[in-house]
C-alpha cells in the first residue's frame, strides 16, 4: 500500500512540473508580447510627438522660404586714383557662376572635402552622419561634421547660425525641400555662389579674384584646393593672413581628392612640385588696409550711412604706396632686430592735402592699429620748424644772430646732441644743425602760446602744453597732423586739410553722393615771405645739416626729429611735388639703439620719395585758388624760371611782415621771461 502511494505522489508531482513548465513557457511569450505591444504604442506616440514637433516647426517654413533672398549688407569698394580696386568691405559677392562655369577640379575639391556622396543622397546623408558620429565619439570632440552641402545651403539661405534643436530640424526639412525643388547642379551652384570664404567675400568667383587675382574659371588645381580648404574655417586658413596653415590645409584637400578618385597621386605631387614664385622683398600684402580703413572711417562724416553698396574713389597712388611699404619693410627687416625697431609708418601727400600713400605699421595682418593716424607720439625736433616760423612772423629772419650756449638757469635745461655748442650762430644755422638750446631760447622769446597758435593754423589739433619743452616736440602729435603742418609749408602758407576721398557713388544706381571740387578756395594762414624764408632754412637742413641722408637729387626741404632716448625717430620733408613724413619706434615706447631721425627715417624718406619723382607735376600758383587772392609761390628753391623768381620778389614788396620790419637782432636785444 505504501508503494502505491509513492507512485501516486510521483505522478502528481510530474503533472505539477508539467503544468509549471507550461505556465513558464506561456509566461515568456506573454512578457515579450507585452514589451512589443508597449514599444509599439510608445513608437506611435513618439511618432505622433515628432510629427507634431515637425508640423509645429514646419509652420514657419513657408514664410522662411518666401522671404529668402541673397540680399547682403552694404558693401564698400575702395578704389585707387587709377581706378583699380584696393579693398572691399562688407559682404562682397562675385559674379554668379554655374557648375558648368567652374573648373572641374574646384567642384571635385569641394565634394572631396565637404560631401562625397552629394550626388547620391536625398539631402541628408545617413552614412555620412553615422561616420561623423563615430569619429567624434572616438576623438572625444567634434572632429567631423555630418551636414551635407544641401543642409549647408539651407542654413545659409534661410536660417540663423544658432545651434538649437529647432534649427537643426528646420534645416533637415529645408534640405528635403531644396532637393525637391532644385536639381543637384542647381544646389551646388547656389552653394558655391553663396558660401563665405573669408575677408568679406562670398562665393568662389569673388574669392578667386581676391586671393589669386583671377576669375574662377582660370584657377589652377592647387588654387582650387586652397579655396575648398577655406570652407572649414575661412579666417584660420586664409592664404592672406595664415599662408602656412593655408598650405597645410591645401595638402589635406589634395589628399582627399586622391582618396576620392578624382585625381591621381602623381597629379597631386606634380602640383606640389610647381616651383615657388621668386622671393620678393618682405612686404605686407594687406598694407593698403591702413589707408582704406582711414577712408572708410571718414565716410559717415561725409555722407552718413546709405543702404546701397558704395564705390569710393580715392587719391591713393598704388605705386607710391608700394614704394613706401617696401622702404619700411626692408629697413625693419635688415635693421629692426639689431637696433630694437619694431614698427614704422609713413604718409605721403600732395601739398594741397591729397593723401597718396599711407602705411600705419609693419604688418596689417598682425596689428590693425594705425600708427599714422591713431598714434600720438612726440615728434622731437621735427616740431622745431613751427617754432622758427613763429619767430619769423615776429620779426626775426634767417640771418638773425643768436647765441648757442648751455642752459644754466631754470628747471628745464635741454642740451645739444653730443653736448656741442657753437656760440653765436644764425637762425638758419641753428635749424640746420638742430641746436636744442636755440630752439629753447626762441620759445622763451616768442612764447609757447604763440607757437601753439602757429600749430593750430597748421592743422595740429592735439593737446599742446604751453611749456618750454614744446620747442623740442615733447607733446604727442599724430603723424597725419605733422604731415598737415609740413604741407602747409610746402604749399606756401595756405591752409591745408588732409583728404583721400574724391568721389562716392552708389554701385547699384550710380547715384552720386559726394564729389570733391577739383579746385577749392584755400585760406592763407601765413605770409608767403615767412614761408619762403623757412623753406630756405629747411633746405639747408638737407644740404648741410642733419637731414643730408634724405637727399634725392631735387630741391627739397625737411627736418629730422628724435625724441628722448631714441624712443621715436622721424624725418619730414617736401619737394615741389610731394610731402612725406616718416616715423620709426616701438609700440611699448621702449628706446631704440642709436636710431636718429637722420639715419633710417631719412633713408626711408629718400627711398620712397626718390622713386616717386615725376609721378606728379610740381605744384604752382595755378593749382590753388587762394581765398585771399594772393598768388601761391614756393620760393626761390622751387621756381621753374627767372621770371617766376622776379614775380616772387615783386610780391614780397607788396606784403608787410606780420610784426614790424623784420630787423636783424640778437637774442640779447630781445625780451625774455623766466620759465
């Protein structure tokens, strides 16, 4: 009986086990079905949510696409006096081109580096996006983007640059829309016409002209690769500002073209082996920007802010600009390190104030600070002609005797260079040899306020302290103001105001906004005979004195200048044709090593001005229309004929000195005051 019960229990347990197993088997499909069911439901709701989200963002698309245009901000094109374009500001777009107009190598370069599957995807590239995500995860940073050319065009045409979910969704939908509305070639053409390529230019044609001075259809293989390389970071890989990085990026693009099968390794290597251009003198290819920045900054004062694109015609002479840039660059390259000179600037203008060249520093790409117009540095002894002109107005003349001797009284006791003193000298000799003690004594005699009044009439607006140290150019004055002062002397004492703009027109309509009259009445601010005397004295500086290093074989007048401890070195002078002012120094005001105005600045002046001889006709009385009715005369040095000299002498007889008869006198006969 016991055995039967055991058997019965085993049968019962077996049934229970089978039931449990069956229940377990039944439970697994039930859980799986439950998970699938809710995943399906979740998918439906997610789809509905995404559809709602897409629909919500899509509401804005009709307005976005309707308002889309290629409109750009105001552009400013600056032209030199010969009509050539020297700078472009704003969003500059070149000629519209199609894929058929563009060199095949440019299309291939862009596709190789930006979107290899462009002709095979539908606006979005899942493979490219997946590859980019994998690379970014591997690198631990955003090393590669997944946007297609169509997406980039959609963003450029319709959307802002913000990085939000909304913008990415709209970008994707607009990419689909563009693929539906346009052919692949039309999308690529629109992209290449619209894409930003640095330095204010949009589109491959404008970029080709800016970077390589040729239309897009004339680009070489390497130039095509360089432009394609700009797409990643236009400013970083610009061949203008970063030629080294640009070259590295170009090699990457060429390698990508080989990898994509567009060119062979031999083609890529062959392009790399093209001999480099001959080495030229060190120069800054963007040096014109110092001049054009000065021009653009003055537009609002003349015409306000028109909405149209502008063409600004200027007085810039590209030849002289290059002469100036080469002279400064060569001097700094050869002597900068040894003499602790890091910067230089120069302005060249016509005696009527037309600025024909302006360099504001050693390298515009490194520093856009304009040392010619923005910096205010002590002009040193180049300020002395203003002191002497004041004395001439008060009755002195070039042969007046004055004693050159050490200063032993007062708090301010300037010394002559090398502690040399010459006793009794004429005013002309004192200026010729730049005697500091004489300038100091003259300042005491004529008074600082009188010298400041002279400076104001010569166009110097900087703050000037009524101290005796002003005689040696101790106050900060811009180089442009000093150029203005020397131009006032060069044109015979007529008021001068520097200018560079001759005409402003609308590029779109041709409407004339501004045009400078060819001849403007000029107010006389100094008597012609005083200017003549000063010019003669300043000529002596160049023929016998501190400025002999600036001689260029034609009549000229000038003055050297060196501030304390050689922190600034200058040379300023003029011919009948041009006025030139040069400055060398350091931005941190540190001293240079034994650099004076008569050394490198005079050499720079001679180099640039000497090469510029004959580019302009000499100024004469017919070039001006003085408001006073007095004829403009340059003085004996600059007369073209004996008849001109006779006319000058007749004019002098009819002009009365500003103060008395201009008698000869020594300083001992004049009045003094203590400092």
